[in-house]
C-alpha cells in the first residue's frame, strides 16, 4: 500500500507539473503575441526624430547623427537665425517664422543642404553636403522633411514639407566648428 500511495502521489505531482508547464507555455505564447502587437503599433505610431550634435566640420558637409523618417524623406540642414526675443512659442512670430521646439534661441532659416532620399526607418550618421561652404563656425539646425510627392527628390518649399510633431517641425540644433578655427585656437 505504501508503494501504491507513493506512485499515486508521483502521478498527481507529474500531472500538476504538466498542467503548470502548459499554463506557462500558454502564457509565453500570449506574451509573444502581445509583444508582436506592440511592435506593430510602435511602427504604425512611429514619429519622426532628428539628432544633430555639436561637431567639427571642414565647412562643406555636416553629419546628422540620427534621424527616423516613418515614411521616408530627407535630413535637411537650415541656417539658424536668432529667434525673436519677444516671440514665445510662436505667438509673435511672423507667418514665415517658426520658433524651434528644441531651442528658444534659434529658428530655422534658409536651407543650406539636404541629404539624398532616405527610405522609411532609422538612419545614422547621415552626411549632408552643403550648397555653399561655411565661412565661420555657427549654429545650424537639422530638420526631418517628408517626400510628399514621392519622387525621391528634395523640392522644398514647393513640396516635401517638414515632419511635424505637436504642431512643431521635428528639429535639433548643433554648433558646427570649422576645422581651421579649431586649429587656430590650439596653436
């Protein structure tokens, strides 16, 4: 009888373990499904980003450190114009002015250069050739632009508007130090 009781306890324990394993596998499968759904939602709800860090340049090109373009587009570099001291969040800005969401000190000015077309997704170390060489160190603004007419050619302001988040263009600013000026200060 003692042996029968031991076997019975072992069978019950095995059943409990198997049912627990089944529950664990079901929970793992449900967790995977939830993670897959979350990944799909993140892709669908992905917003544009741009990261532009202080750097040294030869004056003919700059690097946008990182940009995410949910529907493809361009990394565009603008001159940085001093923001109107009286403008707060664009209240006193004229129709063509925008107060940046990254820095209250500067607003995007004229376009100085743009990347080649970038597919949708995240891009690192994007080189932007400038239309004209910089003559002095200065703050510049990187902005994420769409390809609104799907021709993979940058054509702002006729097309290819900036990506907008919370009513503001997606931008970041950086101090670009020219190599010549850096060498002069270290000599």
